[in-house]
């Protein structure tokens, strides 16, 4: 029975992964993520249900659009499978048992899923656009506030969490002012805002570890690119999406956190 439960969690994860792909594409171009059917970005043909089954549809269609035959980016199936695996691992860390379902464990799982989902979307948008949007951070903040209320109900000290919320709001306000005055946001402030949000869900020492791993991964990537002299100009002009790496290191930190604490 437990195998069925975890298989369902994996399937739910792939469904979320499909939604992440949609959100990563639509949010930066200011399209609704709740209204309007999915469509092919190449030919704009609206997709049917059979085209939207996570993983299966991509394989069945040979990685091509059913209508215009254009190649579908591998990102979609990778994100769906990765999301399914992350959800499965997170469920396993909580040792979810259908016969002994604890309400506190279930609520924590829900907030964990919301946190993981926000990081997938924030990281994906940052990778594609080198930007961490205030709109996404504000929606993520709602889940953070909900989590703090949950901790308060459990009589857990929430003062440090409130400080992170205040820091987030101040940084978002600063970036909003900069956007109106200079017409652009400051990426450094976006990264600091993301860190404040992560600190609501992840222990401080693990966030520090994730930052170290993030810069280590970026350094390794740059070293590999530097080995190819043809890429020197590209490297100089490259915007490094720190938020992308930070999001995905912390997705695995919340899994690791369940084992350590």
C-alpha cells in the first residue's frame, strides 16, 4: 500500500512539474497561469488533454508538437521527471503512512510542497530571464506567512521568522522603488530577498551550506567554460543566474533537513 502512496506522490510531482513549465513560460510575459488552455509556443495551437500528460505525452509524441512537428524543448520532460523525484524524496523523508496519517506531518508536507514549488518557478524563471520577479516573491511570501501561522499554532517561537518576513517586504519595496525610478530592479537585492524567503523554511546553517555549494557549482561551471577559449567572449557577457542554483540547492536542503533535524 505504501508503494502505491509514493507512486501517487511521484505522479503528483510530475503534474506539478508540468505546471512549473507553464508558469516559467507565462509569468515573465504577463500571461495568466490559471486561465486559458495550454498551447504550442511555436504554432499557437491549443493542446488537447492527450498532449498534456506529464512524461507520457512527450515520449509518445517523440518530443515534437503533434500539430506543427516542431521539436519540444527537453526542459519540459526533465522538469516533470525531476519534480516527480523531488516530491517522492520529500514524501519519503516524512515517512508518510496511510494507516498512521499524522495531521501535523500532512500539513508540513503541504507547506513543503508549496515551498518547493515556489523555488522551482523562481529558479526556472531566473535561468530563462536572469530575474527574480517581485510578483512571484510576493505570492511565495503568502505561503511563508501561512507556515509561520502554523508554527505559532504549534507554540513554536516565530520571532526570527517574522524578521525574515519584514526583511523580504523591505527588500521588495526597495526593488519596486528602483523599478519606478530607474526602470530596472537590482539583481543583488532580488537574491537577498530570495535568501530571506528560504530562511523561513530552511535552517540557517543549511542555507549557508547551500550558498557555499551554489558558488562552488558556479565556479566549476565557469572553469569548464574557460577551458574552451572560443567561449571567452560569451563568458564575459554572461549573466550568471545565481538564483537558479540557489533555488535548486535549497530544494534538496529541505529534503536533507528532514534527516538532520
